[in-house]
C-alpha cells in the first residue's frame, strides 16, 4: 500500500507543480497584456478666454481687451507613469486696444498670437467619492507667431493709415489644471495658464505676456 502511495505522489506532485507554474505564467502574461493595453496616447481640444495682456516693464495693460476665443489642440504620449509629453497648438489669442487723442481721432492696435509648443505635463491621480481627478502642472516651450495691426484714423477728414507686421519668436508656457475622468477613455479638463512671448520688431525686442482659462474634452487610446 505504501508503494502505491509513493507512486501516486511521484505522479501527482509533478502534475500539480506543472499546473501551478502554467497558472503563474498565464497570470503573468495576462498582467503584461493588461499593462500593454493601458492607453499611452491622448488627444484633446479646448476653448476658453484670454485675459491679462501685458508687457515686461509696463505690467498688465488694462486698455487691451481680448477679442477672440482661443483654441487649444493637444496630442500627448506617456513615456512613463504620471509624465506626459505633449505637442500643443494654441491659436486665435487676440488683444485689441481702442484709444483716442488730440492728435489721432481714432487709434486701434491689435495683437494676435499663435503658438506651437512641446509641453511636459506631470500629475497625480486622486479619487474623491468614486470620481477620478487628475490635477497636473504643465510647462512648455516653443515658437510663436505675432500678427500686428496698427490703424490710425481721422474720420473727420476721411483719412486712415494701416500698419501691419508679423514676426516669429520664442515662447514659454506654464500652467495648472485638472482632468475629470468619465468612462474608460474620456476626460474633461480645465486649465489656467500663462504665456510669455519674446517678439522682435525693427530690432526692438519686446516681451509680451497673457493668460488663458481653457475648458475642453479629451480621449486616451
């Protein structure tokens, strides 16, 4: 009888061991597959409000008013957890000033900024009452195009002069924001950011700044 049990043990134990190893391999492969399935890419679009146009040394220029709704388009990639690299287009950021003087009856000045940047976005997920939030900080640098219009008018004499110019310069972005996840792949976001534009016209170097509030939707895939 003891010999029978010895034979059974020799036959059953290797079988149990093999099944356990196979189960671990399958579990490990499933875990790897699950990791690989996690979305690494993102795309988002947002719209918002421009405000706080200013110049270095002069501060915020209250007589400049926003005259457009800015758009933000982003494509992102997560090389590691909680760090995202983004390419961003931000456009239609226009500011206009309308003044009068004893010399010029009507003076209109308009700036429009279009930017392309590479951003680094860092955040940490937070769960509050089963709602998934993702507060983040974003920094970016890239190139900006500046379109400039300066119109001088004397309506009483039907005379007007228009000066236009466009040039390119470097830009820097900093901001904070929050994503709210809904569904497996979609999220809404809000972002408060500040832009600094280095612009040169006729060898006259300027540094302009403005801020934005952006609201939008995105997806991960």
